[in-house]
C-alpha cells in the first residue's frame, strides 16, 4: 500500500517542467542589453560582477564576439546570465523548486543549474566558474586546441573517425551530433578524413574542453572544492557524466570538478528527461542551442527559449502549464524526514537486512537500480533512521522516484 501511494504521489502532475542552462558557445554580442534595462537585474549583475572580478555588464552588452569567446570571460558571463534570469522568472526561488520537475545544464551550464536548485549559492557559483574559466583558459594556452561538431553520418563511423584522428568525443548531443576535441593538428586530420555523409563545423571555442587537455584545471578546482559547503538539490538534478539524477550536493560538486576533463553526455540527460516524462522544456538565456537539440531528440514536448525580458509573462505562463505547484517534490527536504530516490530508470533491488527503525550511516547502500545500460548503487546521503520503504523489491522505478524515507539522525536523536 505504501509503495502504491508513493507511486501515485510521484506521478501526480499535470506536466513535468525541465529547466536547462546552455554551455559555452551560446553567448552572442549584446545579449544582456535588454535585461540591463531592468533595474533589479542590473543591480544583481553589478553584485555578481564584484564577486567574479569581471565587468559582466560590459561584456554582456558592448564586447564583440571574439572578446566574449575568451573562456575566462564567456563562462562567468553565461552563469551570471542564467542565474539572474532565473530570478526574474521565479522572484521567489522556492516557487521554482516547487514547480520544476528536473533541472540540467550543458557543460558550464551545470554550474548554473546547481546554483538554481540550491546546491551552491550564487556567490559560490561565481567564484567557482571564475576559477574554472581562468584555469581552462590557461590549460588551453599550453597548446593550440579546439572543438568541431560532427553532424550526421553513421554513429559507429563517426566515432571511428574521431578516434583515428586521436581526438576525443567531448560532447554527445544526441541525434547525430557529436563534438570532437583535441589539437588543431588532430582536427585538421579529421577534416582531411571525414566520416561519410557527415558535416563538420568548427566551433567558436578556444580549447579542447572535456578532454585530457583540461586536467590541470581539474587539479586546481579539486583543491578549491574541499572548502566549498554544499546543500542537496531541491529538485531532480541531472549530471552530464551519465544523465543520472544526483541527490547529494557534495557528489554533484565532485562531478562538476571532474566534468571539466570528461565528455558531456547530453544525450543521456535527454534520455532521462524522456523517462521522467518531461512535457515542457525551458532554456535560460542565451537560449536556442538546447531547445534546438531537444526539438530533434524529445519529440512532442513544448519548448521555450527565454532570451529577453519581454518574454517573461509568456515564460511564466509556460511554467504554470508544465509545472505543478501542488506536487510535493520528493527532493524537497522537510525538518522531519529525507527521501532517497532512484538515480535512473530500471528495476530496484533492496539491500538485505535494512528494516524499518534501523539506523543507517551516510554512505550505506540501500539497494541497486539496474537496467540494460547501467547498474547503480543507491546510498544514504546522510545519517538517518529508516521510517518506511516506498517501493518493494523488484519494483520498476523512474529517475528521481522516492525509494525510502529517513528521519535525519539529529531529528531522531532529539525525539528519543
């Protein structure tokens, strides 16, 4: 009965809203101009500029395309734009947490998404992205590197051609769009020996992001991350590493660090959105790239590219139609309990010996979610007391579906 009730609660929604944040390359000259006419936006951008040590208003309104192509400028500019437009969309952040079914970001957009759902504060996000951008720019300066989109072609032949040139498939964006990254010599080799029926497009980025060339940046960010406090996300938050729902803020931060040198699997994020049943996807500014990818990969869903403040009323209507303020988000912590949820779609197998009333230490494996592609252990993110199981052994589960309810250890101790 409990499992059935949980499933009904999980599925109760008139729609599922996804909010996504674009990555580097989406920026265009002057894209922040209309937003700076809003006094509140301008004041907040001035604050984030101070935190980042970069004149974001200048770069978002007056700088040319070549200037904002610089990694150290583009990345803070994109994160600030996403965070501040999200605040215009949801003046009360709790409204966003309650209505948004799933959040994700592409590459540096993951930092935007992490701050939007409460893993990081806006100030932490700006310091982190400032250091990320600066370190990735420094790593890119060691040797000329870049990235190239490969559109179309047989997927196996595309992967073989990328590997033959010594390149890395740094982004997989689904529907025949893979981004190859490496040295300029390796990219020239790919151009000279392209896969059949594929089109190659040079990207406006100044480095081989998400490859081994970025390892020096990873080491720096890893040291910084040890001093960053995090909170667990308050809605389903997807990871570029594997498309999984990540419930722990500390784990998500660790993934942000590693992702700098690892491929972006946006195709797997899209697959998880489909499994969750997303009905509407809204892309934060500068929007268009991710809605374009979604149009090709998530058939039948409604899309919204938010780019200017005069779209806000329509965007809020879009949110109202696809979000559900009455739905109790399973990741929204309350003072009296926590949920553990499934990271993927699959079949859930309980770990033996975990019973109601049992104390669990953080890191304890409560079971495994498995499908044909993955098998993922689900672990307790905090110390706690098992209150109730919300699924049975062998039940099918969806990404983000509640599995077990825990009393936090501090609450349990106070009650005894």
